[in-house]
């Protein structure tokens, strides 16, 4: 990414970003720091977050604003606490970036009884966004940006609303034929549908919602799912983009002129892109919103 301070609109703006301690999120945070944004990084590990904070200050200068907020995105109570901490410390939020994500090859449940991939990739950003939404609206012209994926097409015909705990995905024989990757695809489909419905609900508020596909990126993603997963990712890295390349569209959505970004839409390589047919289903998006509200009331 070429840095052009004279054209940067993000200078001085308050940006919250999850998943900023590695991969795409870290690459985006570095670039936004260079452009003069005030950053709030949301991370699970305080030590790692403080290391990243030091690196960002080394890039942007010791006077740069880099605040750390702790949250485990697999825990809705932890997400609620992080949002409360942010609202207490930051009187203004201009940009919220929901970037944290994960994929689990075996079925895992959160302490609240929610399937883990669904909780981390969809429910947590859904809850986090809604908790911070009033503050975003108060900022005038704010943005909500969510990291989706081309992988949303792995969801096939759509989200299995009758199996949100993903028992079927991880049961034999589906577990042998990509049940876990389909589950991941459903959560990325949910990101796109959430963005579309959020965009409709935000019309006239001054806040725009968008999501994007970073492409296949060489990161530490999927490294905790056993040897086979690590070997698969090692092979895929030969054909992958760098985290910096993967973060380009994210940074563009954050820093682009307002006229370049449409509300509720999906982007790739700084261009508006048409997602899968299931991702365009407005009724399913409304249903997802209602179900997500019910699931986050714990």
C-alpha cells in the first residue's frame, strides 16, 4: 500500500479494530497508524496486545493514540465488557472494524453453549457492533467494516437455521466431507448478510456498513487445528497474498472518500462485488438478525 498523507481522510479519526495482533488486522493497523488514525485494538492476550501497541507507536510516533481493550471473542460477556470499556474511554468512534475470526475443525462450544465458530465469527461482531452503534451514530459519518470471505460460498444453499449448534456439520459422515469448512462458510455468509441488513437499518443515520473479501492470505489462521490443518495451510501459503495485500481493501474502506463506498455492500480488491445468491436473500438476512438478537440476550 502506498502511503499518501495528503489524501488520507482517516487522520485523527477514532478506529476500533478486533483481531489486530496478527495477520490482516495487524497489517491494517500498521497502515492506519501511518495515516494518523487513533487506534483502539481489541485483543484476548494483554501481553501480545501491548507488544503490538509498542510496534504501532514505533511506526506512528510515541504521541500516537493506541489503546488496548481486552476481549475474548468466544465469550459474549467478555465482548460486552470490552464494549463498556470502550464507551467509557472513547467519547467518539468513527470506524469499527470487525476483523477477528477463527475456524475450528472439531465441534467446540462456548461457556454460554454456543458453537465456537459461530460465536467468534458472527455473534460476537453482531453484538459488539450493536453495543457500539449509538456511539457510532453520534459521530456523524461513521463506518462499520467486517472481514468476510470468498469462503462464504462454501455454505452452499445458505445457513442451516435448523442446526445453529452445528451438530450435523461435525457428525459422521459430514465431518469427513468438509463439515467444518462448510460451517466456516456459513459464518462468513452471516458476515455478508449481517452487513446487508445493518446497512438497511442504518439508512439516513450517517453510518455506513460494508464488508470485504481479503482473498487467500498467508497468516497464522487455522494453525491450532492439528497437523493436517497446518500442512494444508502451509501448501496454501504458496498461492496466498501477503497480509498487507489482504488488508488493502480494508484500509481503503476505512480511508476512502465517502462517495466511493455503498451502504451494506460486499467488496473485493477495492471494487464492489456481487456475493453468492444466498448472501443476497433479504428475508434470510432479516431472519438471521432476529435469531442473532435472541442468541446474544444472555
